[in-house]
C-alpha cells in the first residue's frame, strides 16, 4: 500500500513519470484478473501500460499472438515447488513459428542484441517486471537485432517451457525482426 501511494504521488507531482504499473496499482477499484488473484501482490498478468508513459502503447495487430493469450497460465504446487500450468491455447503454440509484439529489454550493452527479453510493456527500471513471468519472453535471435526503445515485432520458433532453470515461461528462438 505504501508503494502504491508513493508511485501515485510521483505520477501526480510530475517528479518522475510512471512508465508502467500493474493495473490495480493505477486503479485499486479495478476488478481482479480472471483467476481472482491480485496481479500487484503476486506479480501476475501482462502488465499495464500507463497513459503517462513516454512510449506509445503497442498498436493492435492481427498477425501477432496477443499477450492476453500468453497470460493464460496458472500454477500448482508439485513436490514443494510452483509449476506453471498452461491453457490449451498456449500449449498449441509450442514449437510453432509465431510473431510476437513487445518492447526490447537488452541483457548486454551494445547497439545490437543477440539475446534479449521481450516485454508486454516498457520496463520502468532494471530491477522490476511490469507483470508476471508470462509478460516476458526470452528471445534468441538468428542474427543480432538493433536495439530500440519503441515497440517491435519479432518472428521465430516459440517454446512453452515446463521447467526452465532461469524461470522463463516462454522462449523464441531463431528470431528475426519484422515490420
């Protein structure tokens, strides 16, 4: 609650722009997500693109997999650990060639990135995720892709991960940037 008040104060005073917040942080009266969970408390969902963001939201495209589809994941406890449980629509994408739209989060310095994260909304700080693990995709490019702060579309082979050592739910391999 204290963090929410602090972020609201920052946004209202213009001291620092709030680029993205979970939806309930922006509007506490907003209904909870489809699972009844609080995405702010649990870090779930696709994230929220603030109208105060310096970056334009992603335009609607019919040729990309929507983040709302990728957010269809829940969890179950299996031998004292949390395991992702994917909706059939998500599992049907495994090993398929798909297009995804999002914002690049580089993992290394440099103008071109071979491995990076694709996020549903622009990242506001290097230590924060705008949503849950379902709002980030590890991308491994066929050849290095030029860094951009604007939204982008990438195409490649999509992998739904059951037990990734780094905690990723999704990976896109052999990826190329497309318009």
